[in-house]
């Protein structure tokens, strides 16, 4: 135990998470946590953080300090790491100092700290399955998310009996910093956040604990207020990309079905990642008030605005948003509202390249019908065996986030195609039966099986995105999108 604690302190020193003068303080906090009577500094061999934490958490289980469940281990993990990392004020000071010299150096350091402190469990996220395959719209990126550990029945039962205090109000509230967590709320003692002023409003930056892409950051409102896409949104996006030109930033819509999973707290998502949508080709080009406007060759109807003039960009974005909210095209199933419920919304994404703003405005509609109870422009039922959840910001940009179950199910499908089993041999394959039949017709046995199935999964993701597109990739869809563009032009005359 003493050796492992020393290894943890050495790890924190080596990664400049603590000052050398803080080693006794950290040691005393750690021995109090584990009930050790004394601590003696000693020479130890370096060890990686996963190895150190596994040993400490195993010892905590042996000593009866925690139960051997994922939740209790994670709660103690965060509590331990909080001892050997800088306090929030020191993190802010260090970030500010680095930003004054180089904004990218500041985010590099903050991202690294989030990994070194185990807030981002890199040992888990590295297990995610990732690949890229070609499509008619360019390469798409596929991930099968394995980073969120599954809970056992004891943890599920404990979460159900946990009394809700309503504090913090949600996972995106600033009050999460330092929060110890419990059975139904993850520990956030090793969370650190950076204050930002965007459009005169106070926001905070943190990184996602389950990063879906490189430097996946979340920018959240100081107040627990609902998502809203309006003029302020475009101001916030522009301010952020002015501050961090090496990052992209976007927002989910502010309505259900075509929005994200958390609509109750205003937030954005961004990071340093090259998304497939950036390479989309142009289907139709025009100019409005001197601003380049492209209708992209992309499965979701997307307008790309390009200009170096920030205020003109925001003014045109405001106009497009207002026009789209009011737009109706019954011939293409686009109705703006039903019984006072708004159906039209926009997913905005902004990046800045060599001083030029590049704003993608993705047109969305969440109307439901008897035929499509989950949404006309939502993944249709024939694709739910692969993807049933909302198509949010990240997937709009061409990065699929698919459920962990697909790892094992794709292996089973491989066995069926290889003739080693039948669909009826495993109940998990029932939902894939129709798809497997199609794959059997396509499979020739002459190509690499992994490559064949990865391409099949990518093609399925493209179908899901096409379902979410309000104007389809055919002549009828093109003419509908052009009619909307003409409306925007008319309103700017």
C-alpha cells in the first residue's frame, strides 16, 4: 500500500499536477483515506496510472472501504485523484497564463490534465472501436462506444433507491466541480472547468469524460437554462472560435427528436477534430449579400456560409434561422408547427480557417406521424437494429456513435456469413435477420470479412443520416432546397 501511494505521488509530480512542497500534504490526505497510521517516502519504480489505481481500488475493496462495483470504484477513483491534482483556481490561473502565450498550448495542457487526472478514462476510451470507410458523400467515421462500463444489478438497484436531491440539477451544471457523487450521479471531484465570456454571457469549458473524438469539449452555460438556438447562439459560436481558432464548435437543436440528449441545460460541443462534413462537396453555389452560400452534397440538408465578415455572417444566419422556422413545404413533408408545437430547427456548426468563418447550418424537422411515430426525419424503423437514437450534432457531422452491443452482434453476424451458425441460434440476431439476409446476398467470400462488415455498417449509417435529411438527395429534394434558398434571398433584397 505504501509503495503504491508513493507511486501515485510520484506520478503527480512527474506530470506537474502537484508542487514538490505538496507531497506531505498529499501523503497525509491519502493515508487518512485508507486508514494508514504513518507514511514513509521511499524510492519506487514508476508505474502507469491504470496500474496504480487498480491496486489502490483493489486494496480499498479488501479493506472493506468500498464494494467491488464499477460505481463505487469510480467514486473512490475521483476522490483519490482530487488529492493529487491542482485545485480549480490554480487550474484557471495556469490556463490563463498559457493562453496569453498560445491558445493551443492552453487547451493542450488542460486536455492533458483531464486525462492525467483520470477524469477522462483514456484506458476505457481507447477500447472504442473506430474505423473510416468511403461513401457517396465522402469518408464517414464510425465508432462503437465501449467506454461506458456496464452496471451490475447491485448498482442499478442502488441507483433506484437513491433519493434525489436535485443537486446538482444535471450533469452539465457548474456545481458538479468537486461533487462526490453517489449511486445515480457520477463523482466529479477530479473535474476542472475554465470560465469563458461568450457574447457577454458566462460559460464554462470542460472536456467530455467519454470523449467521442479528439479533444471533445463541452461548453456549458453558467445557469441551468434550456437549450436555445437564436441570435445569441451565433454570437457565442463566433466568440468561441475567435478565442480558439483550432477548435470547431457546434450546437444541437433546441427541440426534441432532432436534438441532443440534454435539452435542459444550454451547452455546445466542440474540439480539435476533422469531421467528414468539412470535406463535403458542393451541390449548388450562390451568394447572398456578398457571402458565399453552398448547398452541400450531404445526406442532411446543409447550407455552408463562408466569409471573413463576422457581423454579416451572423446577420445572414439569423435570417436563415427565422426563415427556416417559418418555412413549410408540405410536398416534402415539412410542416412548421402542429398545435403550437414548433417542428423546424437548425443544427449550427462553426469553424474558422485562416480568418474565414465557415458556418454550417443543418436544417432539421421533428414532426411525427402515425407512419413515423419517432419522427419523419429520424432513423426509420428498418434501421433501428443498428441505430435508434437521435441523430445529434456529432453524427450530423459524419461521426457515428453506435451502441456497444454491436461489437458482439457483428461477430455473430460474421459467424452466420461464414456458415458457422444460423440466425436462429442466438436471439440477439433476430433484430438483424432482414439485414443479414441482404448481407448474405452481397457476400462473395472473396473479400476480407472485417472490411466487408465495416463497409456494411457504414452504409447503414449513411441510410440513417439520409432518413434525417429534410430534403432528400434527388431532384425533388434539390428543387425544394433551392426554393428555400430563394426565399432567403428574397428576404435579403
